[in-house]
C-alpha cells in the first residue's frame, strides 16, 4: 500500500488536496521539502515534454513587468470568484515561473480605496483557497503578504506544506503568525535526523514530544545554522516557554545554545535582528545564567553572548539605555573569575566527560580566559574622550569555529553588522598585520568584510581610506555582489592623530591571540620583510594562519609548481600546473618567537616542497 502522501487525490484545489493528505495521517513525519504536488499542478519542467512552439520562460526582470500587467485588470473585479478562475487560466498560459509570479505580486501596487482593497483581498483568497495550479496559488500568496488577515493563517499553513509553495507561504505568514511561519520553514529546510524529529513534533503540535526531542538536538555548526536556530526559537515561542516551565533547567540550556547559534556569523543574514524576541530571550538567559551548571560549554556560550553584546550584532538590538552593559556584567559574572583552564569548573562541580583534559578543551578554556579579560578591560563607549574609531579583534568560541574577525566600532557601534550583514569582518592578518587600514598619502580601497561564502558569491564590503588634511576619511563605500536596496553609508571623518594612534595600538595589540596564531603572525611578518625566502624556490606566499579545525596548529601555505622528478616533495608528485602546499606546524610548547624564527630559518635553507603537503 502506498504511503499516505504518495496517494493521489481528486481534490479540486491545492488547498483541499494538501488538507486531505494531512488529515489522512496527522502524525506522520512530513517529507523534507514538503508534500508532493498533484499531477498537473505545475507545468512540466522537462524540455522534451514542452510543445515545440512553447515560449521561453520569462526572466525575473521580464516577469516583474509582465505579470502585474496580466493581474491588474482582475485586481478590483466585482466578482472575485469568477475573476480568480479567469486569472488562473491567464497565468497558466503565461511563461512565468511561480517564483517570479509570487515576487511580482508581492510588489504590485495595491488599490488605495478600501472597497477596492477588499476586492483584491477577496481575489487573493479565491486564488489560495480554490486554485488548482501552483502559479495561481503563488499569485494569491503574493497578494496576501500585504493583504492577509488572521483568518487566512490556517489556509496558509496548509498550503505551505506543499512542495514549491513552502517559502511563499512562509513569507505570507511572517506578518501574521511568526510561530506558524517558523514551523513551516523548518518543515521545508530542517536538516539532520534530530532536527527533523523536533520539526515533526512541532508540526503535529505535540509539545511533550518537542521537549523530549530537544535534548537530542545537535548544535554543531554544520547541523544547525543561524536561520535554523532562529526559526526553532520562534516555533517554540522560547521566552514564553522558559517562563511557563522555570523548573526545567534543560530548557535553559537549549535557550542558551539556540541564542548563541542565532548570533553566529556562519550565515547570510543577521538572524538576531530578524528575531522579534531577541531582547526578551537575552534577558531571560542572562537573568538565569547563574542556574547553569559550571560546565565548559555553558561558560563558553555565555562568553559568546557577552561578545555579541559588546561588539557584535546583538549590540544593535533595541536596548534601553545602560541595559546592554548590565547584561554583559550578568553574563560575565556567571562565567566566574577563575583564570586557569583547570579552574573553569567550580570545585566539586559535576563536569562534562573529559572536561578541560583534551587539547581542544584546554584551548577552549584558554579562550574563555582571554575573552573575559578583553571584555572586562573594554572601555564603555560613553567614556569621556573615547575615540570615534575603536578596533577590536574578536575570536569566536573554538567549538563553533567562526574564526577571528576584526571589529570596527564607530562611536561605539559595530560598523559591519550595520553596513553588511552577510559575513564577518576580515581577519586581523588582512587588516592589521599588513597596515591595510593605515591612511597614507594616496587613497586606498580596503575590503573590511566578506560574505560568509565568498565575495564572488554573495558580496563584500569595501571602503576607501584617504587622508584629508587633519582628518582621515572613510568613504567610497562599495558592496559588490550584495543585493540592492541596502541604505547608503555616510562618509566618516576621523581626527588624523587619534586615528593613527588607534591603528598603531590595534596593530600592536596581541591580547586576543594564542601561541599558534602568534606564531603564524610572526612568520607572516618575516615573509613580508624577506619575500625571497619563498621566491628563491619559485614559490608564492598564500595564507598563513591556524588550522580551522585544529587551532593549536599553525599553517603556512604557498603556491608554485610541483617538485621536479627525483625530489622529495611530500605528496607533490609530478602533476602539471601550479599546486598549493600546506606546511603544518603543531604547537610544541616553545615560545612563538622561537618557533617562527626556526620556521623562517628552515625556509631559507630547504625547499619547503620537501616537507609541506601538496593539496589537490
């Protein structure tokens, strides 16, 4: 016998079809991506099946112009039901994809007269409740993004279960019922068995199962992204859940983990500022942070929250005056004053298995100590005489390796989250180690942030730094690859003497660093002063930093031809073309200065292809 969602139905509309499928098996797990559409709901995507005379699909730009022209005559029709039937026929013949139809209808000018808006709303409801094709329903959903009312929510939730309509239904729901929108988003985009089990319980409105399954959820960066975390918090109505069940400490732990994941830079949007209850959840977690067992993971996440409040996206949430710094103090107080890795767990506390004994735990404990020291030493932006520009280096929790970023604060507010929310600031090796932010006699364009993927994929943020008399000016902002519509950025004028002093201070400051990273910094400085150490071997310098997954290891990369036959380049072979080579230098406990000096000396004496690893 077929599974419930594989059986066809004679339902006359997509809504009725989806409702019948769900009613037939209300507790069945929903397939990732949604329920299958019935035959004929969407035009064939197989080019071989299309008529020879069928017109090519409109581009997105063409659809933005063509679709509103098709819909406008029906928008205020006195008989919405008849208009919906005719419009469905018109859209079925239009060579526009449903995504383009939806986008065009979300932006179509709406009638200003109340009676005409009511007719447009009635047309949208006829399309969504009685439409039999994806294009017709997508048109109705597009109109309901601005015309929807609470009575539309049940229909949107049901339609959104269908493949191809989920994202559109989520957008229409966000202005009406964010919790329902979040559940629907997870139905379509949740990954991994544990998160799918939680999602199934949410979709079935089974609160007991939701709370039980949360305990098995993984918060690894690759399994739960910032958008997943936000939608899960919205679907749970997390602040209200914490208030209703104050005696369940495991819920507080889940809230802490979801909040830190939401603030991660491993995404393409500022999920914290998209989350309406972010301030409420911060308040709830900070107020009860002292209830958390003093485990390494809990303390590390509390430090991450404090970092975000100080100079990350959380700084930009709508805090009452002085409250942000009060919450930072609460969080750091819960972390404690212990400085040594072995003291991260309080005496007599039950610790996690292997807590602070494995190398990665020792590194995480060291990071907590450094980060707490940095945060407690940071000057409040309200202090008299505070410079307009402040540069700080923020190191992410090693267990959630977002990396190391340079944070630029102008008048106390972090610049990158305001101007570019698709990725973090550049690492200090690209902005501070090479003097990129120094203001010289000639204007210089500097990339200060890059999208989480790459600039070529989703953009970056560039600024031109120039000296103008007694001032240094940042202007000429560019965001190549970023979507249009973001606000223009002003020109910032800094006192030149104060600017130069801040740049010099930031370039000297290594309080954020650790031995392997300091070693990489010193090797990079040595190669800038003596580029011939690599060029003599016919090689070019690549990136020099610490290993992403093993931060206690320094990595030196370089590019060039593989070693010639008979030479001993480890793994290089004799393939054609240029190769990348990686030289790994594990921390052996010697001072960074000694390790960097030894590495530079070896580069001067031996062809590094003989002891580096060839990649690709």
